[in-house]
C-alpha cells in the first residue's frame, strides 16, 4: 500500500482529518471527537473458516481517482457531512503533481480513527466503488496505516497539511458538505521516501518522487537548497531513517535533472 514505509510508522502514505471544514448547515452532521476504538477501512473480512480475505486492488489513474473522490464527496454531502482528508504518496503524485500515471490505492488515517469517523468514510468509499462497478478495488481507500500511528502524530501532521494548504481535491458544496483532500507536508512526504530508500525497499519511482516533493518544498518556501542536517532532523522527528548515501543520491539526481546541486553539507541552506 502506498509509498512511504517505515519500520516504526509503516507505509504512512496518507493522512486524514475527518471533521467539518466548517459547521454544517442546520440539520447537518458534525464529525468530531473520539467515540470508541479504531475502525479499519475497509474492515478485515474473513471467510467461513475465519481466514482473512485479501482485498482486491486496481491501478487508478488521475481521472479515475478524481471521479471516485467526487463520488465520495457526493455521498458525504447527501448525509450532510463535511470531511477533510490529508493524503501522501501515490495519490498526491498522480493527482496533484502528475508525476505518475497511476497508483493502486489511497492510504489514509483519521485524526482520531474512531467509529464515528471511519464508518462514514468506509461507506462513502464503498459507495464510490459500487458506482464504478467495482473497478476501484475494495481497498482503494484504506487506513491500514492507522495501526502504526498514534493520535498525537496524526494531529500534528493534519495541522501541518492544512496550514500548507496544497489542495488535491475540493468537493465541498455551497453548504460546506462533502470532501476536501490536502497533501501532507512536503517535508514529511520527503522523509517517507528517504526512509524507503534507506531501508532497501526501493521502488522504481521512489527517487523521482523524492525529487518532486523537494522541488515543491522549494517552490513553497522560496529556498534553493536544503541542509543535510535539516532533512535528518525531519526524519528523526517522524521516526524515519536516512543516510548520507541516500542524501547524496538525492543530490546527484537533482543535479542530473535540474543542473545544480541542492544539498548543503555544512552550515545553513541558502535561499
């Protein structure tokens, strides 16, 4: 699932804050506050012998993902619900950055991960798959990463993503009901790629994804370079791994693609 794995915080590709972007209109439903334990989306179905049933997957292109998110948004709006979603990984690359043609799922986690939030999200995702005749795959929108992330980290990353305000999808209607999707912070996304490259679980697109996130970070901040120590601090903060070797690979890849280096190995990064 997804693209940003870690031993401590496995495959943290997508983050979700499911609470209203603003108070719903009269009669609307507010999603807020913990209410019970973690609910997995989709739930871990079992066969008659009690064995886990593997959810089917599909390759999803940009148009398909956007159509499915629109379906989810319409479903939530029909329930007079507002949900804010934070995502990182393949969906960001495919929809927002357009640096990949497809991804096979949208991993997410909710700020509290409890029943009130995730049951509604699960039903909206199921409804989207039904509308698309099952072509999305039953696990196309899932929160398996929730098992490896605490509430405090989820809250911190959700807050950072909302502040960054990189919108992947905005489906709120004129009453403020529906679905919004934000990209997780570029710093966090970059660290996920550094971790995978360091762990040796590299996929063909990981280094290019890291470049895309770093470029977006530069565009957002106005920086032209970044200190190696700063990236190491980010990774330590979020329980990710990175080595000098991986940072040098990133620097070399940046040089090949953009004609200059971007990693500063001593002192502070320039602007």
